[in-house]
C-alpha cells in the first residue's frame, strides 16, 4: 500500500512538467525511500533521473516496494488543477492512482496504471572535466539568447570563465560568466571544455528549474551534459543530454 499527502504541489508539478515534455509515459518506483523515475526519451537523446523524497510530504506511507506506470502528461494536467492552498493526497491501488485535492472544497481524480512491462534503465557512469553551479536565471537567459540565432548552443569553459554562445550564418551571441561572478556559485574546470547541445531539449529541461534557484551543470568536450536541479529535503532531478556532434 502507498499513501502520501503533500502541501506544495509545485514540488512535483514543475519537475514532472519538464519530464513530460521529454517522456510521455514512465514507470515510477515507489518505496520507503521515496518515488523514483529513471527513463530515456524515445529518441535516446536525453535521460531523466527523478527522486521525490519522503520528507517532501506531510505524511508518507509505503508498506512495500511497488511500480506504477503512468501517462506523465495526464498526471501533470491533473496536478495543474490544484489550487495554491490545496493538500494533495495520493493513493496507489491495484490498477490506478487516486488523487484527492482538499482545500475550500474536495476534488477526486483517478489515473489508470498502464500495463507496460517496465524497462530497466541504467544510469551511465560519467566523468566530467567541468563542474559548475550557477543561478538558474543566468543559464535560462543564455539559452534564450542563443535560441534567437540557432537551434543549438555551445558551452565552453576554462579555468576562469564559462561561456554560452551560438552562431548563425551572419549572427552570433555570447554570454560570458567569470569564475568570481556573483551569478556563479562554484566552478571547477580541470581542462578547457567545449560541447554543443540542442536548444529544444535544453528549453524543455529547464522547465524543471522553476522551483530551484540554482542549477548544477557538468560537461566535457563533445560529451553529454548533466543538468541537476534540487530542493533540499524535497526532490532531486537530473537530466543527461547527449551532445550535438558535427558530421561535416
């Protein structure tokens, strides 16, 4: 049996909104340690690792480990119906997830579980030359600037600065952030790094930063980037995005 109640719906909603833009259906593992999702998008370009901690809930009860495969898009649509003062109660039964919203009035929803054999996903072991923690709005601004020029963006790092840039046929944009910048929390780069990524995927991933002021960014040259958002005692979500490699 799994039952849980949460007050701050944005803890779940914002992360799952980003995830649902990449993955329509997902299998969640429910255990005494929380709720976990590890999944790959259909194009095998991005992986998501999502963990919702028991401490995020007002109460949390899980008698045994269980799996629930849901249409994540539908789940997010239901969560968006919650009002700011609503308490959200979740209960897993044999074939559905029941969602109760209690505030000025009560509302009940139920989502069917999808009978899909879960596919075990293994999180890759990656080693990064560049590790950065910065304020989310800075990265979002750099991606928005780059989207005016191209459909991809280049992350570059040296020991002293981090650069977000993009090139078009006749235009270019660049955002530079020094290691000691007030917008930079920490920066460590053991060697110069440069890698290109899809702006479309980054836009979707950064939806998860709505509830997180800071973002961790790890990458190396022509290597996947790992983007991590978290809220202490609430959730952890990370995305691993493959690089765009020029073939010409």
